[in-house]
C-alpha cells in the first residue's frame, strides 16, 4: 500500500493518494486473529472483579469455570453465573463499578503523531441509565418537578444541596470519555428542579428566578446566592460553574458518592448549617469572634456503633443533636482530626 501511494503521488494523482490512505487506515497494524496470541488483565475492587481477556470465547468460558471452582474449593465462595457474564468488548459493554467498559474501533481518528491512537483502546463510559435514574428521581409523570421538602430551607441551602448532587456525580464519573455529554443531561434535570423549587417558594416564574440568581458574565453559566456577613467574607452557594471535562486520573481527594449523604440533611432553621455559620460560635468550646469551620462525618452510626471506644465530647454533641456537622474553630477542628480533642466537661 505504501508503494502504491508513492506512485500515485509521483503521478500527481492526489485524489488517488487520499483514497489509498483511507483504505490503509482500515488495515490493522497487527494480526487480530493470531491463534497463538493471548493476553489477560485483572482488576478488583472489594468483592467486584473484572477480567480482560484477548482470545477465543471458548477459552474465556473455561477461565470462568476454573475461577468458579477455585472460589468454591479454596475460599468456600459461590460465583453467581447470572452476574458473571462474558461480554465481547467491541460488540457489547461490560459493567463494572457503575461504568461501562468497551473497546474503541475507530480508524479515522488520527493523533498528532500520525498514528491511530484510539483504535483498539479500552474506553470508560458513563451509562445512559445514570441520566435516566436522576431524571426519574426529580420527575413525576415524565416531567421534572420541584422539591417541596426544601420549602423551609434558605436559598443558600437549597442551592448547596443541588450542587452537592451535581458535583458528586461528576466527581465519580469524571474518568468517562462521554462524561461531558451525560453530565449536561443531569445538570439540566437538576437545574430545572432547582429553579422550580425556588419559584414555588417565592410564588414567581422560573424566568424571574433565573434573572434573580444568574451570575451574569460567569463562564460556564451558574446560579448563585450570596449571604453577607459583618466583618467577614460572604457565604456563597453556587449551582453549576463546572466544566464537565474528562479527567483520566480522577478527582483527587474524593470518596465514593452517596446521594443520601449529599441530600438528606437537617433542614429547619435550628439545625441549618448557614445559620450556625452566621452565628460565628464554636459549638464545642463556645468561644466567639474567630473564623469558623465545619467538621463533617459520613454518618452518625460511625460514632455510635457497638463495641466502639467511649465517645469524646465532640462526638457526644453530634450524637445528642443528631447532626453530622459541627461548627468549630480552627484549633478545635485540628485537634479533632489529631484525636486529641476531648472538649469541655459536660
């Protein structure tokens, strides 16, 4: 093929040159049906694992049977035949930890070095069912609706809760190649529900809500609310403002996302975080007049499980108030994380 392209170029037939180049891109650089080539890759997370195998399906089925026998004989575990599937990576998509895994077959996409860099590559995809899941959660009768349980909350808390869900989903799926396309669908659902919630609270139109809360000039677009504080920096809650780009290395410092943790928090004025932040008072030592921070735990059950060591003062405060957050000063917050804070005598 290379020689034919050279001859066509010498003859000045550049149309034929381009045609021959397109034909060459269809040809694999290696033999994809080499009967002697095998490759096996393995990845595990907790009790979920995935095997990537290059070879015939008959051998893949044999691997599954031998794996099931090993788990049964050595570890006394049963491999579920219904969940342990054999999927062709190009024709189908394997499911693993919420992602879809497939192989790209694209011979027309050429990298800067002239190679078909994406052809035959493993790709992580964000499933369509994730968008459908959040649309169903925020919809009724096929239409996105407001969230009436948030009517008693402040605008700051309402926007914060919707943003927590948006950021949490993106942080988990940021390694997917199609994360931008999928996340824009989820953002639209959350934004419509957020605007309708605020519109119902103030008995006005959604257009008025966009006019009131849109951060003009910000890119990407976002809604925000600012809570002024005397002699302190204002509290700012933002919805949106995220570029949904693929991040192959993942988000640094993030944990598994749980919508329950992001959404279901106390909502009355007595327990709302913004009210406690505005008070500017440490909820452990009781001092005032210094900048405050918020200490979080994942769930109250973590500090009240059987057999655990006796609670410290700050843990007893959280347990008594049924809160997963504490507003503290910097010194108290650092002492908590260092395991040195026992708080005032109660």
